[in-house]
C-alpha cells in the first residue's frame, strides 16, 4: 500500500504525550501511532453513522432485540 504524507499542527501537550507513548514502546514511531489514532477515529465515525441508521430503522420495532446494543457491546469488547 502506498503512503501519503499528511502534516498536522498540534499542541505541545499532545506531541509530548504522543512521544511518551512511542518511547514506552507501544508504537515504533509517531507515524505508526498517528495511523492507529486515525483508524480508531474512522471506526468510531463509521459506528456512529451505523448507530444513527439503526436508530432510524428501529423506530416502530420496540419489541425486537436491540441490534444497536449488540453492536455497542461488540465495539466495547474490541476496544478492550
């Protein structure tokens, strides 16, 4: 997969925290940590969109099992 360079500006605090996480060995580099953060952000955005669509579809189906609850539980397990 090809990569694209994205330059960002952030606060000194966030940069320091990012460096701390990298220095503690959770990630090999700032880039790797930022890529993971972007993946998490995108996944949360997609889940929020799905929750919204499910909520609209669920109207009038109060007696059926909660698909939203099942998805939220799966998300929490995945994040753990």
